[in-house]
């Protein structure tokens, strides 16, 4: 079972996913910091209230023995008062929109790069001669075959490379 687990972990996709999760967590902290330290105070300045966490609607009675601030959402929540905290929701919504927009921009750039690479790959007859695109010997052979078929000639493509031998399984 350990060997099977080791084989699973050694796959590139698992490692790529782990790196993505770690980078995503760090990116989330950056976005949260930007939202709490820059964007929400700016929005608060525009609307005249810097602290969105204390925007709420009371749904229930404040307990008789309550001695905290009647405008503090966290203290009222700790005292068990029923409330709707729409200020915290607004902060989380802005966080989400920032992350979604940043991911949209990132994917847009990546898709443009992939489209350009695919265009170059499509226009190149032999990918090994162009350092800007990944080498794909199978695609190169297929392109040679297609060119021969279109030209009406015989199929005289370069020989396919021999695949590496698989190690013996224990």
C-alpha cells in the first residue's frame, strides 16, 4: 500500500495541486489584507463609516444584565443577541469579488498565451526547430503525413522514436 501511495504522490498532478492550494491560501491572505486595510476603509470613508463589522440589524432583545457596547456586533453576538450582521457579509462579498476578478484576469492572460502557443504550434511544421513552443514529435509526424497525403506523394515520414522500456513491476 505504501508503494501505491508513493506512486500516487509522485504523479505531477498531485504535486501541482498541492502547490496550487498553497499559493491559493497565500493569495487569499493577500486579498483579505487588501480588502480589510485598503478597500473597505475607502468604501467606509465614502459612506461615512469605516467599520463595516458593526453594521447589523437587531432581531431580538438585549439581555437585561448586558453591560457592553450596544453598537458592537461582536459583543452583542457573544451575549447571544439575535442579529443580522450585513456589514460582515458586505466585507466577505467584496473579498469574493476581488478574488473572482483577479482569477478572471489571470485566466484571461493564460488563455491568451495558450492560444498564441497553439497558433505557433499549428503554423510550425517541425516543433523541434522552434524554441518558443513545446516539442511534440507525434504531432510533427502527423503533420508530415498530412502534408504527404495532400501532396499526393508517398508516405516517407521520419521513423517514430522508440518508447522507453517500462521498468519491471515487483
